[in-house]
């Protein structure tokens, strides 16, 4: 069974990452600022996949 945090400690994402980035682009365009340069940092895959759990 997975360990769950109490509701007070659970984080909820109110805006998707895509929407936050889109809003940043629109705001920069409206304010005449240079466009932000994004970066992509993929998370590493696990080295061992466990398909059989008890």
C-alpha cells in the first residue's frame, strides 16, 4: 500500500505547466519584454521496473 500524506500536506496544481508557460509568453508580449527562454529537464527513468507487486 502506498504511503499517503495528510490532506494538509498534499500539493495541488491549480495551473498546468503548459498553461503557466503560455501565460508567461502572453504577459511578456503585452509588456514588451523579451520572450522567456525555456528549458527541458527530463527526469531519469527508473533502472528497475517492478511489474509484480504483492
